[in-house]
């Protein structure tokens, strides 16, 4: 089985911890971390054009260059234009600051909003992201999409 990708955007502080935890849910996943929305669109486009769009894209609202909502909408447009399946989107918002997140998740489809506790440690945050990814990947497996 070929490696599949998780594209994580704007979580540079959690990369090393997520890389340690990721093999526990699947040895076939490669983590690609980018700092901003523009680089996310570029990385996603390259992967999708090669026929291996990311299984999961993890986004947050306040990205540089292209904000989270616009990045998500751009990814969907690119996927349609390239004729590839939609990546699952894990959209991470701060607790209490998720106005509009439900509407965005509904409009882009194949997405879920994870409400973020800003008081958690980096280790707790990484564990929470990986647990959320594991749930998404399990749903994709059940549907034969991974």
C-alpha cells in the first residue's frame, strides 16, 4: 500500500509531537506541515495532480496569505477541477470562537469542526489532533475511501 498524506496547516508548534503519534494510528501516513494557506493550496495541488490527494487536511481559521475558510473553499474547487476525491477537512477553531465554523463545515462537505482548548499543552493538543484524525480515518476506511 502506498503512503498517504495528512496535510497540517498552521500548527508548526505541534509537528514533532504529531509525527511521533501518527504511526500509532497508521504506518502508512506521511505528515506534511505547511505554515500558511497559500502553501497548503500549493502542496494539496501537487499531491492531487499526482493522484494522491491528502486523506486529511487540518486547518485553522487565522492562516496567513489565505485564511482558513478561503483555503478550504479553494481546496474543494481544485479537487473538482482535477477530478479527485475530496480530502477530509479537520477545521480547528478555538472554543467559544467558532462562529461560522458550522456553516463553513456544511458548505465544504466532508469536514468536521474540532473545538480547541487554548489552555491545553502542546502534548495534549497533539494527542487531540491525532485522536480526531484516527476517527476520521476509521470513517474513511469503513466507507472504502482510504
